[in-house]
């Protein structure tokens, strides 16, 4: 991650792409934590702590067993600029605690964002299989058969396929012209 600090970019999107390009092979992912006009703070995706939402009225035998990958990781980056015409620069946040992750790296497939980005590249194929009547688990099997050695598709689940199809269909509905147009 050290090679990112001090680099200049024309837009925050370019900076985000550079952060992702370095973080993904290392097994990390970043999410927006705070957005201001001249800065965007990114935190590690494992950077919050898990808050149990247990209902005291539910008997222990009927409670779900849940877990979380949230570790309270303090690692943060800031993409900022000094004024409107200045380039965007990646820097560390102030504070000594935010310089290292408090967890081991995870494979890219552990981060839903990277799985979804990989699936977007195959959406045409996924939708063609769906239109042929295949269910998400069958589509997953087809993708694994055709692209078994593709590391981006490792870790995909039937839930990822189902959610991608659902999102695609919702977008199609929004894009349809209405009767009034």
C-alpha cells in the first residue's frame, strides 16, 4: 500500500481505481467512510465492529447463530486535494493506529465487491443462461465449467448469481419506456 501515498490523480475515481488495483491482490478492500468536498476517507472493509441484534424475547433455542468478519480494523486512506484546481492525492490519515490492518489478508473472493465486479464482466452469459431456463446454481456450474481456472470467479456463490440477475432485471424495468413517453 505504501506505493500509493503521494501519487496524484485527476479525479477521485482514478484514485479509487488505483487503490483497488493495489488492494485486491493483497487481499484487502476499502469502502467510503466519509465524503467531503475536497476529501474522501476510505476505511478497510473489515473496519467496523459487529453489533449483535439479538432480541431478548426470542428463546435461546430459536436464536440464529451469527458471525461477522468485522474486526474493527483501523486502517484508513484519504484521497484529498488542497483546492478545486489541485490534483487528488492519496495520503495516510492522521493517527498512529490507522497505519496497519489488524487482521490477515483475505482472498479476493471473500469480498463481495470483487465477486460482483467479476460477475459483471460475465453478465451477458449469465443472462443468456437465465433466459434458457437455468437456475442460479446451474448457471454457477456452467461458469465454473467454462472458466474454472479464472481466479476472479473463484468463490462465487449461487446467491451472487441470483442477486446479479435480480439487479439486472430491476435495471431493465427502470430502463423500459413508460406508456406516457
